[in-house]
């Protein structure tokens, strides 16, 4: 019988292993055996669970949609879930706005923009306990696909937009998981502003703007930016119907449009350029090129270090310019008509959104007259003086005086919108037509909403010699505005117009207190992101 030699484990190089190394090897082997056993146990437990999970195919995490199939399934929006449709089955894709589970029952508030509905996942013959647990564990803001039957709510669900119905869930899939800890809670961000000082959470403006994607999901923000879209739509529709042509002006320009200050400089290949402070010169040049009525909606840049509630470094300008026949009041009439049409259109088309905004940010409804109220600057000054303000005839309105005048006008005329005509020449840009009857005055105007300026405009000088004289008076470099002045040397029509700040119109129409609320991704001296 041959000797049975003891088997000595060897290392990679063929040398016998040390006792310590052998022990480690044994330990590792035991560990992986245990691991395999645990995995097998979990698998068989899951299989057993699945076997008695009656809804195992009706809930879970969905695979990523990679556009592999097209089906004829019909999707429904939450706003369409109304009492008349009780008894019907629906397929919905929405976010988890809120959810609370209580054993065999889970309530999920589903949200799409500013519509919400309650969904109920209740243990039944077809809904397992595991399914309700899955629902209860969903992270807020996750995106779900749900199927269910619409039922009448046993009592009005006051927290939801769809108060009289609820969705009895039969299928529930999570399409996209939100992280468990959000940088801000939508519930907190939606709390009415006047209640924000209460014991509950409070979201300050910087936190909101730092996390704008989530902040924008609040029902008030969903409504604000729909109102803002309507402001532009109504502006565009009205002017188009009045034979205006929509134009697009360059935003990169070679010289500052209105003097050198407040302009952003950019590198332009080997030279330098500026970001346009307004489309002013280009919309006038378009008129000189025989587009007799133009408007434009576009970005305007101001490098002003103004940290106020109403200044941005980039805003959207809604600009108008038109030829007139006899008197620049023809322009005022068109702009007045445009605003009245806009205010009426907002009331009619955005009633639901306006109510939604005011739930979070209460404000008085916006009042206006038809036709619009026009006051002369001197009348405005007189009203201010009668109320204790000391100011010279040629002084510009300070912001507090502007506000005060708005208040006085509201008291006297019951309107939140008015026009102030005939500004002192000294406070207006060089291209403003002087008043022929008063050398200290000009054919220029501002317009106000709730006592704040939203438009500046004027008759423009269309005579190249007078324009040159006024440019020199303002110490401008004629060489830099040569192309502009030259455009009036080939025959030019009398004309006027105005520039409107879109964010200001939306802010003041809704009675909001800060322009950052109406700028989706605001740019101010302290904010360049997100
Ligand atoms: P303000 O006196 O309020 O600073 P402005 O006289 O500089 O305004 P204009 O240059 O006449 O304003 O611009 C026309 C309109 O553009 C204003 O009435 C306002 O609605 C809007 N606007 C001007 N500057 C800003 C800004 N920095 N941010 C947002 N909107 C602005």
C-alpha cells in the first residue's frame, strides 16, 4: 500500500501555504457558502411570497421606457376626472404629491401641474397587502403609472382639485423614483405666503431659486408661468391683428444701445461686443425699412447692480414701434387698446390660474378703465405736491413717489393701470421728440401697473439733423451711432413706440411682490444659476 501523502495547499507560485493563509482560505469558503445559502433562501421566500401575492403583476418598478413599443392605450389627465365619469376605468401618469398608509389602505394624492386627485390602494381580492405596502413606501414626487376605476368620493376631498371623485387603483407602477430626501418639500413651498411665519416649514426665496426645478412644481408657479405665457400670447395676437409684424433684433451688438453704462461686454472673436440693452434702435430701423408697425419679444440685458424687487439683469422685453400720421397719441391709443385687451383676456382665459396664484399669494383683483386713463406729468406732480411731496417740475419720479402716485390715482380714479404723458425732456433718452410747446417737456410717456413702471415710450426723432443735435447734447459718440442716425437720411416716417418688461407686467397684474417670482430662472447681480 502506497503511503497516503498529506495534501498541502500551495500558493500561486507552488509554495506551501502558511497556517494563517490556510485559515483565511477556509474562512472565505465558509463566507461564500453562507452567502449562497442566504441568497437561495431569499429567492425561495420571494417565490413563496409571489405565489400568494395576488397582485404580483400589478405593481412594482417599471423598466426604463426606451421607446420599444407603441400601444393604443389611452392616457387621461387628472383634470378630466369628474363625477360624470364615475364607473369608468382610467390610465394616469402622475407624481406622488402626498401619500399616507394605514395598514391595508394607502391614500396617494396624485398631481399633474395644478390638478390633484386622491388615489386609493386598498387590500381586496385583487390588491395584496404587499401592493399597499409598495404604495405606502413610495417617495414623494416619484412618477407613477396607475390604472384604476373612478369612484365617487364618500365626502369632498378638500385638499384636492378633483374633490368629488377618487381613483380606486388596480395597477401601480413606479416609472421614476425621486430621492427620499428632497431639498425642499412641495407642501412647504405651497404654503400661503401670509401663513409662512406659522409653526410649519418655511421656504425662503433663495432656497426656492436654488432648487427652482422643484419650486416650479408648486401649483402657484404652474399658474404664474401660464399667466405669463398668456401675457405674451395676448400681446402677440392683438398686435398681429392690428397689422404689426413680429421681428427679431440682434442681441449681440457693436455699441451700447443707450449710452455706455449698464451694458454687458462680451468677447467677439478678436474684438469686443455688447449684449443689447433694448431692441430700440433696431425696431426703429425696421420702420425705416418700411415695416410700418413692428413688435418683438426677446431678451434684454442690463448690467445694473440693482438688487431690488423689480430689476433683473436679463429680462424679456415686449417692444412696440409704429408709424403714425399726425400725433403720437395714435401710438398711445394702440398701446392702451393692447393693454385693455390683455387685461380682459387674462381675466377670461386665466381665471383658474389667477385664483390659484392668489390662494398662495393673496392680492386684490387688477382694476383698469376702458379707455385707459391718461394723465399729464404735471398733473401727477401736482397730485404728489398736494400730498406733501416736494419735487421740481423737471425731476424724475423716484420709486417711492411712483408708488404714492399709483395709490393716489387708484383712490381718485379706481384703476391700477394708467399712463403718464409729457415727461420732462431732461430725464428721457436722446432720441425722444421734444415737446414743440414747451422746451422742457417731451412727447414721451410711461405706463404704470399698481403704481410701478411697466412701460417707457415716446415719439422718436425721425429727422437726422435734430437727432444729431440731441445726441451731441447728450454727449454721445456720433461715430458709434452713425448707422442709426444714417437710417433717417433716406426718408423716414414719424413714429413712436414703447418697451415693456414682461416679468413686471405679470408680477404686477398678479399683485406679486418680487420680479423673481415671474422669471423662471432669474438673473440678478447675485444669481447666475441654475
Ligand atoms: P426703471 O426706471 O424701473 O429701472 P427703466 O426706466 O430703466 O426702468 P426702460 O429702460 O425704459 O426702463 O425699459 C422699459 C421697461 O422695461 C420698463 O418699464 C420695465 O418694465 C422694463 N425693465 C427695465 N429695466 C428692467 C430690469 N432691470 N428688470 C426688469 N425689467 C426691466
